[in-house]
């Protein structure tokens, strides 16, 4: 394969790796004129929304699809009859540099199969990032994967080059990970790297990080791959948010891949993935505790209910919240009110009382969702009756 064919091939499976606050679907980007390939040789680049709201064109790819690990769910597992491809660090950096220079890509998420051990693989990722940053002067968004078993000095170097780092835990505990990746070690190979990142952030000034700030950290779970319950995933998520200052957790609903040990395991309903995201945002941004989430008797979130709405129906239907007096923590528990809406309500109250739903709409609140659970100046707001 030539370099563009390899890039297309290595990026074709990266839908398994979420990044940033994604928007849109992965699609072929226009191939830069400097390559002059045929239409079929386009590289896969997708629009991705960054945490600051900016949208960029992001290339997600592997440095190599060769892997010595035998994770039960992974298309790149060792021994699988699967086409492999590899880039050298200088080769890939040169290729991406042309993409960035032409405007076809504005950011990169670089991962890799593990070949020759985690330390050796991490060195290749770092070499690629170093060439991009310091030789080709790429200043755009960079997300680097931290390999299982990477050394602390390698983690620190990655923090000096990247805007975001990820350490994929894949499962919520050591016991569950054994069902997905029996040759990975949950605590010493994976979780410890998240601890190191946070320790370095706490101990050293931020100007030592890339562009004057330390990178954010994320992880990913294969939801349902190890037969775990939602409460297990969210317990680990809550711990990570509080103890290693994780920026966010990603959840990928398990689906079977042929020629893997789990090829006959049923796919997980994608709606479960959606509910996990909703619940994790309640923990991260809305002040909810794990005990307040509406788990069923089997420890899972109900698929037929938004967890915030389910909480409100139980707790606010008969005891609606007075928006003219409520604290921010309580405002955030009302359906239709997010962090920006809560701040807007607090600011608007300095100018007078909120008395109708139209005032809430002007503040960016989804007033129809909030109406059944609030009071405005002591009164339930008038609602338009739904038509059958």
C-alpha cells in the first residue's frame, strides 16, 4: 500500500475510539492537492467539536494495526486474520504535516496497536508527536493514547506535547477486565497512568505543558462487553472524576466482531450508551451523586427514561422548585436547565422576579421541559396542553 492507502486503512476502524465532543459523522475529507491521488484514496477525517465549542476537522488513526495483545473484543487482536499496516514516525508525521498544511485536517487523534511492548510503542507515538510539534511546527489539536505499561517519564513527555491524553480502562474493575482483555492489568498497567498524569498536574506548573497548559485526560469503557452493570461503570466514572480529575468518560456499546472470542455475544443496545453518557454528565456537571441516579434492581439505568427526568418526576412533581429562590445546585436538577441556563437565571434574578415561561426561554432554558417541576413567584407556570 502507498502512504495514503495505509492512512485510509488505519483510520477506517477508528470509530471504536471516541474523541472530544463529537458532532457529525465520519466522512472522507477532500484529498489535498499536494497528493493528487484518485478519489478512492481519500483519508478519513471527521468534524469534531472540541470542549471549548470550536469545531475542527480531526484525523483519527493508528500508527500501526499490528498488535501483540489478544483482547477478546478487538479487531486488531493478535492472531486474528486481519490486514495489518504500519507507519514509521517520520513517515506519518510528514504525511499528516501535508494534510495540516493544506487545511484538510486541523487536529489529530493518534493511537496504535501494541508491537514490541507498551514502552516501545509509546516511544513511537512520542517520536511522531515530537516531529509534528518541534520539526514541522504543528500547533493544532493533538490527542495521544497512553499505552498499557508506558513509563512515567513517557507520560510526562506526552503531557508536554498533547492537548488531551487517553488511557482506556475498557472495564470498570480488574475482575471485569479479565473478561475482555485477560492479558491486561487494570491497576498497574492502566489506572496507574491516570494517577501519574494527575500527580504531575498537581506537582508541576502548567506552563510546562503543551502551549502553557496540561492536557485533559479521558478514558473509554466497552459498555456491556464484560456483562457489567451500569452502576459498576458509573461508580468507577465517579471515582475517576473526583480522584484523578478525569475530563470525561466515553462509553462504546459493545458489538461483536467476527473472528474474535466474543463474536457470538449479542450487541448492546446503543440506547444504553446514550443513557450512560447522560448519567455521567449528571455526575460531572450537575452535582448529582451516584446514589441519586435511578438504577433498576439489576443495577442498570432504565432505557426508557432520561435519568434526570426520572429523578425530577420522583422528587419535583409534587414539590416543584421555586426558581426565584433556588440555589444553582438545585436549578441544575430541573429538566431543561443546564449549567448556562442556571447561571443565566441567577443573573436575571438581580433585575427582578421571573414570572412566566417566556422569560425562561429568553435565558436559554427549555421551558416546556422545566414547567412541570418549577414555581415562578409561587405559582405553577401555565402550560399549553398537549394535543392528542
